[in-house]
C-alpha cells in the first residue's frame, strides 16, 4: 500500500475512483494529514512571493537526487520564499495542474526532515488545487517548468496554519522548507502520445485516437461481449512498463458494452485520477500491467473481473455488466 504524503488532502474528484475500485480500495479515505480546508484557503489573500532567505542545499544538488538542506539561519521571511534552483525546460505549471514530483520537507529552525518521497522511491502526484494541497505549494509552483528543482520556505499562513501538524512534529509557528523536483506536469487536456495501433478486430470496440485532450469515442459493436479480458493498445507509448504493484496517473472513459452508455469519465469531471493497481478491480489491474506509459489502452472487462453481481450503488452499472474502458496512462508513480 502506498504511504500517503503528509502534505495533502484527498482531491475532491478522487472519490470518483471508487467507480473503478473494489472493496480493498482506500481512495475515498482522508489522507493522514489534511491541507487547509477550502473555506480557510479562500479566506486568505494570495501570498507575496519573495526569493529568500533560503537555507543552503549542501548535498544531493542534482535534479532527482535526495537533497540535504542546512538549518535555516536567522528569522525566515513571513512571505512565501521561492527560488528556482535548477531551471527545467518542460511545460509551464498552471494552477489546477497535476504535478508529479519528488520532494523533501523539513522545519526551518531545526532542519528536522518530516517527510520525503526520495526514500519511498515513488513521487507524489497531486493536483495544485485549493483544498488539495498546502497553499505554499499551490502558489509556489505555478509558473515553474517541468524539469525544475524548486526550493521554498513556507510560513505557517501558507502551510498548516496556527494548528501546525502534530503528527509530523510541526508547530503552528514553524516555517517549512521544501526542495521539489518537478518531474512532469499534466492537466485535464493531457493525452496519450505515441504510435497508433491498428484496430482490426470487428468484434471489439473501436476507440478514437484523438490526442487533443477531448474524450475519445468508443464504438461498441453489435456482437456478443468477449468472455475473457481484452487489453489492447490503441496508441502505444514509449515509456516504462507498468508493474502490477505500481500506481499510475490516468485519463479514462468507461462505457457499458450493452448500449454503449458512458458511466464514468475523468474527461467529464475535468480532473485526472491516480491510483494503485492494487486498489482497483482485477480487470483494470491485469489490463494495465505490462503496458507502457504514454499509451492509450482499450480494456474490456468481463463481469467476473469487474463488479459481477455487486455493482457500485447509484452507478449506471448493472449486475453482470461487461465494461469497456479507454485508458490513457500518463505517468507511473
């Protein structure tokens, strides 16, 4: 099971992932430590952003290396201090984007490291949205480019506020220091990118190959649904292969084989979804395992690998439904 970051609260749209999960999924649970609520965040004005002071990075100075950061000297700024330590050349981050990043966080006054993703060897994927992450990140990373290392000193106002974070040993007066290596950034229009693969089997659904960020079409044939799992490339990317225990960031659309009616879609919500393959129905887990990042995959899930006779309450899915998905694998986490 993935260890949740101390930085984040569950994004509002993430609960929709339950539509793809089984009874082992914890995607609807609150994270270990919540970010400020939306009402609290909206009540505060935008921060003034300054370039320092910031403590020195004394080791692990290359992008992607776990950094060692000195203890803060003197009093930290009461404003949000942000510095681009290494400038990347990727896409510019905008508010509400998903970022995939490694990070280390410590307390200014003691240099105590309270959280880091480098040791876990899995980056954080989080939306820079109000209520989804502490505001220091939300304001500090916007405008930076993927491939950049960004250092921030975040005063309590833009971190955990006066209540602090007892679990992490953070007091309400603590300024937090972060080093963030932004690996990539994605938004609601992100799509697969790769080579189109022929869809020659007339007895299988045909999926659109558009990569403009709009939901692809899914044309379900009049033939009987297959009895076994189907997991075919529609667009084959050139990224790493997804492992059975990996987590992924995806765009997806799901329709019923019978009638072709859409029942779930990240495109409709305008928000990407991330999850562990150990937290979803078997058809998703088996269908995405071994597929390459950057790909669009057609997955046809027979009832026994989906919801069988126990579909999610309130959904369009009926008992013993065969499900059809188009899934864009944007990143492996």
